[in-house]
C-alpha cells in the first residue's frame, strides 16, 4: 500500500496554498510560455534585416534559455525561480496573448 501525503506550497501570485501537483503544472506552463517567447524571438531573428537586430535577438534567445534553466532548477535558486515565475505570468503572458490576438 502506498500512502501519499498532501504537500502544499504557497502560490506567489495569490498567497494561497496549492498542491505539489498544481505547482508542478504551473511551472510547466511557465516553461511553455518561455519556450513560446523563444520561438517568437527566433522568428523575428529570421526576419531581421540588420546585424544589430540579429545580435539583440540572439541575446534575448540566450536569456530565455537561461530563464528556462531557472524554472527547471538548473540555474539560480528558489527565490529566483519564484521571481521568474511572476515575470512569466505578469509580463510574458500578456505579450503572447497580444501576439496571437492579432
């Protein structure tokens, strides 16, 4: 028999508790959003006309790769992960909604 204890964490956006499974799904969604931002930047890079634009977009793509590492636990610490989680849902999410609404 396997006994699973409920583990709850504090949601940084609402200061409410959520289960470990809910938190994992939210971080997976945040990683998906970062991957969408990276794909959008890659598409912009392919359409860029100047070398400066391509270089700036390369730096953006590198930043998104680093941020994905923070969310997966490869880079940074738990505070950085929580801060980035907020950034994804408060900054990147509206940008994606706007890009796909057009």
